[in-house]
C-alpha cells in the first residue's frame, strides 16, 4: 500500500503510545481457531446490460479540476484496491474496459492486460498502447507524473475520492457513473450496494463486541503494520459488530507494529490478508512476530484471513465481503 509504505519513512511513527484498553467482555476465544473468510461468488454481477452513455459529460475530479469526457468506449479504471474496475464492471460496462491494475483480480477482468507491471506503479507506455478514451483513478495509485502525462496527451483523467470507507462507496459510484455518462445506472447500483451492506450488517450477531486488530504484513518486504481509525479495516471490523482494537488504543491509519502496541491492543481476533499471511509462512509465522503470541488472539490461534482483493476493496461487492468476514469471525468457534 502506497500510504502504508510512506508511513514507514516517518520517524515520528516509529513508536506507539496509547492508553491500555479495558478488559474485553466479548465471548471467550477458547474453542476457536484459524479461519479464512470466503466469498463463494467472487465475480461481478452487473446491474444490467450496457445502458449506453450520454456524452459529453463534465465532472469535477477529486483534484479539483473540471474534466470533460466525450468518449467512454475504451475505459481504463485503475487504483490500489481494484474498486474502480469493480464499479465499472458492475455498471454493465465491462466490455468497454481495456486494461487493469494488479489489484483487479475478479474473473471477468482476468484476461485484460496489466498496466502496473512494477507492483502498483502505472506505466505510461503500457497505458498509451491501449489507447484509452478515459482513465479513472484515485490518489492511491501513481506516480502523479504518469497521470499528468496522460492528461497532456489529451486523455481525460478523472480522479475519484480515495477514502476507504463504507460511506464513500456510494459517492464513488455516482462520480464514476456521471463521468461515463450512465448516471441512472449509477443510482441503481448505489441502491443495490447500500442494500447489500445494510443486510450484511444486520446479520452480525448481537453479542458483546470482539476486539479485532488488523495487521498488514508483507514478510518478503519486511512490512509489519497495525491498522487504526481511517485505515479502512476499522470500517470492516465495525460492520460485523466488532471493535477495532487499533482505534481503541488511539491509532490512526496504519502504524508500525510493535510488541508493546499489539499487546496493549489486546485483540481477541487478528485479521490479515491472505497473501500477507502466506508471506510470513502462515499462522505459525504470524505468531512469531513481536507481541502476537502474547495477545488473546495469539494464545488461542484466532487468526482470520481474507482475500487481498476483497477485504479492503470498498467496491460493489462489499456487502458480500462483510457477510463472509462475519461468518469467518463468528463461525470459527466450536
């Protein structure tokens, strides 16, 4: 994650200071164990057939610039999370998409050429070869110089808000739909997505909240972070009726993981991405990280992982992701 790696370079973030949390009153962790949150239907369900675009459309990009789209026949949707492509496909416009980022992993987009050959950095050459008529992106992907080059080449570049929250999903759908000239399809998709999320939240058990800590780990790169308020993971944790442990001890966004900080957070459950868990060689490798084995979650091996392309996407499939996460967290106990 671009913002996560930036945090690692800031000396002020090398320590965690927070007040000790109150003892958890959640259900006991005994009888539970590792679990994987699985969304059985991972592909995109379009709101309908391609509705056709009413163009030109002029929208205000997230960077404040006014952008006019005159042709939406060749769409390139890219960001760090894969959410923009997910929304475009869900609007029924998948046949117009000409490329993808490495985070866009759902089957319908699997055969599209990748324009982020070096991790999550955009390649100007790879994009220009695809001859897009409009590029949709956000501040999570770059570098900014590439997006500026595309604009200088005459390609409309619309930036959407990169806020990782449930509330931002509807706003982003409306921005994308407006830019592509399909506002009515956008409203239909907003209604469906918000309905799915509300239904998933209602399905969460009515029990004392578990304390869940989200750890962003990449063992191969030596990146170990804990999420707090505004990280996106906190939204998913609250959506299943749980308490975000990082937020509770005063953390915001992503902070470097320390033994003291994690023990202080005292999570009942530790949540990680599936590829991150694999990068530290599974549950046993995660338990060897500083402080993990000393938490209630570590003591009872209550580790939940979820696919990288679903957990923090905040796109059209978020309702499914919330339901799968709740099933894994609450269904992993004997």
